């Protein structure tokens, strides 16, 4: 049976809770805001199914993607509403045109992030856009399974660990299942998100709309936009100014398993992996209009067949042109030394103050970041960066 000794051993995909034939597993939220399984020993029949579906316990093979592209949605309105180039919507629209069902992450009425599904084009809006909070998968895996058994075409989208969890939960391949994950930096804590929101917008029912990837100041300088009925309470702050985004990008409140992710490096089993094509301005400057360019990694033949049918602009790229700007594809981020102190200090009413304190970079750290960037740019211009990186890895 599942027995979590160290919190980094659980990614929170809830495959164990959903597979348990005796409903002996419940998920409890810890003081950092993440959920973990707790087994009821009185009803558990020790069938070990929970262990067989756990992405942290079952090793998976790393594959080599078949092909990789830079791309964007040819519908500019969709592209501007999407986080990067709008691949998700192109894929979802195709699946719905085939009478299929699309699973993804959306906000609920209280602005928590949850997984849900839609069967209509008009229902896609709420799933569009990245939500930088761990999404509660609820009973999505069971719902996917029952739709697949009814021969529905299903597109499941989520983090690499959610896709790993789903594939293990299903325990067999379905021709009518298509999975899309994304390059994942890590998932931030739902409770830090809610505390941030309550302090900035105390009346949650006055919030009209939230986007973590508003493109008012461009795709590269994206903003957190919280639109409030009271305009004075609205927030539109780029990633380098907004406290919540700074904390996320400095890795302060990611789930413990994200610092040692077991679904990276092409092991999730997804058909397609998407992400932001950071660095497109160096690789193909003529298509970079700062409206958002995605990268797509096609991992399976099923993914290849679907990709050929989408309303996207494509340019074939080498994998190395993608991963050099997006190390999250391969490696987990490091756990910041100050994470434990951050969690000790943050309470129910001081989130903004503590975020401000912990996201200020010391001059030494600031210079280290700046110098690292400068040295990397110079080495890239000299064509030495890849060579040095390869030797460093050896
Ligand atoms: C927590 C997180 C971390 C990320 N880290 C990186 C990164 O380091 N590098 C990178 O290149 N890209 C990263 N991405 C992916 C990127 O932000 C875009 O989502 C991706 O490029 C797809 O964009 P799009 O324009 O095709 O479509 P969009 O419409 O923007 O795609 C949204 C898709 O993401 C899903 N989604 C949104 N929020 C969540 C969530 N919280 N949990 C599960 N699924 C969710 C939706 O269901 C939908 O399928 C991250 C996304 C998230 C949610």
C-alpha cells in the first residue's frame, strides 16, 4: 500500500485514490497546501493497485520525440488569448469536431484550479491559458476511462505527472485516447495562490477574469491580470513585478516532488508535448512577433497523425534548438535554500509582506544571475556554449 515517507515521493496525481477498489484512500492537504494520500488501514485489502499506478513508484522509459516544431495558431485572436502559440486550442477544436471530449484545467467559482472536461467549442474558453497553480485532478481519470470504454475520442491535457498518472491508471492503451502535456517548470501551491488572491482581491465574487499569461506588454514580458468589477482593485503586472509570479519563478512554493520530478526527460508517455518556444528570436527571428510561439514535440505516431490536421503554422526544428532554452524539459529546478524559512514565516494574513521579503534578490544573487546570462550569451555568440555544456555534463 502507498506509504509516503518523504513528501517528494508523491506528485499529487490522485491515481491511487481513484484506483482503490475499497475507497480506502483519501487525500489530505498539508501545511504547504498540497494534497497527499492517507490509507484507511481498516478497510484496505492490500491489493497493491495503488502502488502499481503511482508515477513515483513505477519506472518508465524515456523516448526520443519523432519530430519537433516551432508553431503558432493561424487564428490571431486565439493566439493572443493563449499562453504561447495556441496549440492547445487547435488540438482541442479538432477533437471536438470529431465528437470528442477535451479534459483540461479551469478555475472554479472560488478561483481554485481544477480539472474538468467539455464536449463543445464554446466550452473550451475556460481551459485556455496556463494557470500557475497545481490543478486538482479530482476523479478525471475515472471519467476518462468511462468515456474511452464508450468509444469516445478523448483528449487529456495536463502536467507531465498527470499524464503519467492517467496512463498508469488506465493500465492499457486506448486507440481513442490522445494525451498532451507541456514542458513544466513545476506546480505552485494552491494555498499560497488563495492567500495571495484573498489579500489582493478580498471579495472573490468581484473578480471577473484571471489570466496568468496576459500579452498586453508582449508574450515574452507576460503579465498576471486579475480583472475586478472594481477597476481600482484590478491587477496587471508583468512577471518581473508581480509578487506571486516572482515567487513562482524563484521556485519558492513548488510541490516538493517538482524539485525531483520523475516525469521529465520524455517519460510521461504523452503523444504530444507543448511549451513556449523561448529563444525563437535567436533561432527564427523572422517569425518572432512577440505574440507567442509554441514548440511542439511529437512523441508518438498517433501524435504525428493528429498534428498534420491542425490549423497551425509549422517550422521543423531540431530538438536541441528547443531544449537549450527550456531546461525544464529535462531537469527539475533546484529547491531554494530559503523555501523552508518562507513556509515558516507565511501565515494567513501576511502573504504579500512575506512574498515581498523573500522574492527580493540580494545584490550578490542578482549579479550572479546577470553574469550567468551575460557569459551564456557571449559563449552562444562564439558558438562555444553547446560544446562546453556537453563537456560539463560528462
Ligand atoms: C504550472 C505550469 C508550468 C509550466 N512551465 C513551463 C515551462 O517551464 N516552459 C514552457 O515552455 N512551458 C511551460 N508551461 C506551459 C505553457 O505555459 C503553455 O501552457 C503551453 O505552452 C501551451 O500553451 P498554448 O498556447 O498551446 O495553449 P494554452 O491555451 O495556453 O494551454 C493551456 C493548456 O494547459 C492546461 N493547463 C493550464 N493550467 C494547468 C494546470 N495548472 N495544470 C494542468 N494543466 C493546465 C490547460 O488545460 C490547457 O491544456 C507551463 C504550464 C503550467 C500550467
